[in-house]
């Protein structure tokens, strides 16, 4: 079996340049590995890409180039990611708002972001492509589907309702703004301009940083959110969640930055992996369900995942301290929600594996009544998984083949089948039917210490091209180091990358930037664009002066009274 990668690219704002460096090196390593691979089993394929904010825009671009134009991902300073995140985007370009843009819908030019999205995702379809990348699996000469998930924040909100008996209101109602769009990029889909316009809109919406850029309208079918609430109340099922939407479908919703609520969409990647496994089952059979042993989740982020807990004393926290800490609390929850969810699933699967091993030992030692075990688990399975039992048992025989063979050799076929039936019961009870362990390797930088563009909520990278060049270099350097790790190589079955020998020499930093940046360097880089921004909106200067005056007067009053 070949190895597979699911790539998740976190939100990054201007640090998209760092993520561009990571992906350039990763894709090059996979390509050279596959081109030199002696057999299919030693190849590595990418089948899932997810992203939030800047990462969502990057995931969309990479998926298109992987499928249709592999050559555009080559060239250390000419590839499409370098072009998008280092060359094309800048503070000067962002403050030069187009004449028809509404000046108070966003601080920066949203039209510029739209035009970059159009160029990278729509106009690119009109240009001749070089064909699929070596990182895309081909079966019978046909490139296999890439699944792409983009995190979004739905400003409209979607209403849900859970029926509750005895309630005049009908049930418990809540509104969710956590949103996403999922796409399948296929070998024959280059001419589907309707789909690519939708992907482009979702990618731009995912990167629409609040206030900096205006929200983006993205079309959804209401069925994407779940089952609609039946108009006939007699059909309502207590405890089931329904979508409570009365408008027409499909509908347009206003979307902002996906990183606001889901900055690290690892859970979305897992869902898409499950869909890919189900599709591969058609030609691989139950072997497709052994995906976790040959799968690596690559998580790309410029932000540290180290502990940010603080030692605080409730007795000494001021109002200002509390407000700052609440912002930190929100950011932690938004950033790590999917990571925490993934780790929770891993822990449950580890516990299941432990129980499976213990059950096998008990059966082989003859300490359990096999007939009773088979009957009890069979009855429960018939109740919990009607019409699905045989398929699950076949999958579990493959998934736990080593233990199954041990029990078969030690205690016979009846005991082995009872063993598998009992595993199915345990798995169903824990709701782990289609969940596999997620082996995650994170290509992480310490943004404050290593990246030039990390200041001012990661907008500083837009101030100067050399800042973005530096961060692109950091991404490349980090990736080479991660790819040489023993644990990464073991999972991917790589003894040595084809270009690994050349990685021993330090990658030259051509940006000329040295860290930490001084305040003078940052101010100097932003000075002219800031003046242009004020000229475009003269009233902005008045507002800033009024705000400064109000704060100053408030401080004066506090000091004198």
C-alpha cells in the first residue's frame, strides 16, 4: 500500500509566506520520492487538503495545481505559492483601494484579494497546464480525486432545532456560525467554471480577516448543514438535530475569516479522509480501512502549540487584565478546538486497542465462555448496527488481523469470530466505527522569535517584501528538518529522500532580514502606505485623533480624581 498525506494549513494572515515555503519543500520532496520509487508501495500520495483563512486560500491553489499544472509548483522563487504570498501581496497594494470600492466596508482593498483569487483560481484554468503532480495517485491512468475543505465563519448563522417533548416552542433552538465548504477536485473538472468560481469565493471568504477585508458571499445548499426540519410535526424525532431554515435553497451567506472559529481544521481533514477511504473501498475492498497505518496528517502552522497557561491570582486581576485574558481564552479555544478533538479521538481508540488486546488474552487463556460471548455480542450488534454487521466484521478482521490470527491459532475459528464480534460491539458503543488514529506531524515555527511578519496580528509581513522572503525561507528550512525526522520517515516508509544529501548544507537566507525587527524598521516599512491610507479616508485621521484625545482625557480624569 502507498503512503498518504492529509495536509491542514492553519490561518496565518501575512505568514502565508511561511506556509508557502513549507508546502514548496514538502511537495518537492514527495515528487522526487515518487519519481524515484521502485514500486507503488513506496510512493506517497496527497488526497486531502484543508485550510482556514490564509491556509484556506493556499489549500485551494495547491489542489488546482496538483491536479492540472504540476510545473507551476516548481522553482524555488518562481512557484505559484511564492508568487501569491511573497510577490503579489503587499501593504502598498492593500491600501490602494480601487475607485469603486466602498471605503468603509473594509480597512484594506478587498478588490485586490478578489483579483488575486480570480487570477490564481479562475484565469489559471484558461492557461495550458502541465498535468497532474506526481503526488496525485493515478489508477488506470486517471488521476484520483483530491478532497478540499475550507473553514468559514458564517455571519448570518444557521438555525438548528432539537425537538423536546412537552415544549410549546417545539424544542431547543440554537444558531451556529461554524461553517465550511467541501469540494472534490477531479481530473476532468478543469472546465467546470461554476465549481471553480464557488471554490474561489469560498477561498476568498475563508481569508476575509474581520474588518481588514469585507465579508464574501458564498452559496450553500441547505442540505450541506443537515436534515431539514419537517413541516409535519408528527415526523419530528425527539433528540434529533434538524436544520431550521425557511428560505430558498441554494442561498448566499456572508462569510468572514474561517480562522475566527476554526483556525486549525484537522477534524475537517479527518472527515474528508473517511470519505476517501469509503471511495477506495470500491477497488481495494476491506484493505482500504487500514488507512491509519499508512496515513500521516501534516499540520502546517506558524503558531506555537505550546502551553499558554498563566499563573494568575484572582485577587490581583484588574479589569484590563481580565479583558486581555478573555481575548486570550477565546483565541486558545478557536485555535486548538480541532486539535483537542483529534487527540480525544486518539485516546478513545488507544483505549479500544487496549481492551482488544486484553480480550484476546482472556480468550486464548480459556477464561471466557465463547458461546456466551458470541451470542451476547451478536445480539447487541444486530441491535446497534442493523444491516451493517457483516461489513463491519469484515473490516475488523482486516484491521485487527494480527490479533485475529493469534486467537485463531490458539483457540480456533469459533473463538476468533466471537473475538471479532465483541470488538464490533465495543467499537459501536464508543462510536468509533469509522474513526482511525490520527498521526499528526506539525511543521511549526515560533512566530515571535523566528518570523519577521508576526507582529500586529501577523500583518507586519505585508509591510515589506523582504519580511515575507525571510518567512518563506524559514518555512523551507523547517520542512527540511521535519522531513528528516525518524518518526516521519518511519510512517512514510522513507529511508532517505532523494535530495536529502543536499539538505545538509544550510539554505541561504537571501532576504537580508535579521531578527528581532526594531520598531523603527516596522514603522519605516509602514509609513508611506499608512499615509496613503489616511489620504484615501481623511476622516480616519480625525477618528484616530478623537480616539487618542478621548483616551488621554480619560487617563487625565483618573489621575486627578
